[in-house]
């Protein structure tokens, strides 16, 4: 009987969560997917991270058995490096992020963090080490301070202020009459896309994870805001192992290494310069995006 009611319980929980406006990507996935998809092995140990490297070792994965999305993907993100994943729409970029956060387990192959198979450690210990700055940050209907502190239970005001400063949103907050106690969200202050992103960055800084997963905004920020955010993210990702999923290639041109994914396979790998010289898929995508930019420039002027 419990089995029968569990899905109903879950639906109720998701509904209440959505109604309260408590929508958060990780939280939503936790409610909808994780419970159904992956389970901890009984007695699984906690992940212990000393050198936060990431390894995909011949990973095969499909959401449905008849349709494989990743075909034996192998790559390494050395500790402290900054790696970008690019590729055509549907290539499997976000799927890699979902697997790393263990919303799903691979059907074959392994994903290692600091040499430990993430399928064999406790999920909560894995997720405690990874900070996600998602495409579209959704905030809780609560104060701006709460939204930042949510990064880690028990965070004090000093840490929250420091994180807001590092995310370059402190001057904005200090100008608000109620400062950190300002209500945001549906019934409170509406924040712009760029401000929301900064709150999400501050939240991640409070969490202070050794691994960062950046899912680049597809929703367009104006180019000055975007440049500002990129500068902030660059500072935040220095000294952290960073995996950035990018749609606009200009945002990741200085990554230590760029992985070009095509149909769930690694098509090319190299630095921006190397990939341009290689004159393959990346060079083609780059030329197309440059041409689009020039066209936009013509339209704007
Ligand atoms: P984009 O650049 O458009 O965001 P992507 O490279 O991030 O694309 P993914 O989101 O990883 O692509 O999707 C890869 C493939 O997996 C797509 O064909 C997509 O339709 C499929 N897919 C994604 N999520 C699911 C899901 N929950 N169930 C079934 N198929 C899915």
C-alpha cells in the first residue's frame, strides 16, 4: 500500500513546493527524479575530496533504453582546471551535467570524482561538493538574505555579506531600504536576469564547493551585464575545478580545454586556438556565431 501511495505523496510534495514558489533546479530534480532514479548503495561511504578531479570513463547513457544519448564518453577534468563543453543542440551537454550531479546513473562506464565512483558514495556527500550556477536561477519567495544563505545551512551574516560582495551584488543590496531583509520573488522585489544570476553566484559562494558546474544562460542578458557576470564567474571559478556548459563560444574561449560534443561523442578536444586551427566542427560553430554577431551589429546600428 505504501508503494501505491508513494507516487501520490511525491506529486503532492512537488505541487506544494511549486505553489509556494520554492522552485530550485536541484530541489526539483531531487523531488522528481532522484527519488525515482538513483539510490544509495546501503552503507555507502561519503565522498572524500582532496583533489577535485572529474573523470568520465567510457560512459554510456540513455534516458530510455532504446535511445542512447552518450556513447562511451571518456574525458578527464584535472583538479583546479577550467573545462568547457560545447556542441550542437541535443548533443548531450546538459546530460553530462545531470550525470555528474547524479540525477541518473550511467548504464555502462563510471564517473569518478577524485578517483571515487560517484555511484558508490552517498548522493548528499557528492552534491555537497558541487555548486551549480544554473541557466535561469529561480529564487525563493523569501528575503534576498535567505536566498543567499540557502547555499549552506547555518551560514552567518558575515559569510552572506562576503559572498554578496564577491558576487558583485552587495552595492545593489545595500541601496535597498531593507537591505538583506528585502523580500524578493513573485510578491516581492522583482530582480533582473543579471541580478538573479548574481544571487545564484552568491549562494554558490556561501556553499564554497570545490567543484563548479556552470550552465550558461541561454536567456539573453544584455552584453554589458553578460560581460560583468563572466568576469565575476571567472574570479569565482579560479582555484576551483570548473565544468562550463556553453552555448555562446565567446564566453568560454579562454577555457583550459574545450570538449566538443557531437551526437553524444567527443568530436574534438583542445584549446580555442588549437580547435580553430583544426578547422573542424568548433571552427565552423565559431565562424557561424561570429557572422551572427556581425549581423546583429548591423541590425542594431
Ligand atoms: P541544448 O544545447 O539544446 O541544451 P544539450 O546538448 O544540452 O542541448 P541534452 O539536454 O543533454 O542536450 O539532451 C541530449 C538528448 O537527450 C536530446 O536529444 C534530448 O531530447 C534528450 N533528453 C534530454 N532530457 C531527456 C529526458 N529527461 N528524457 C528523455 N530524453 C531526454
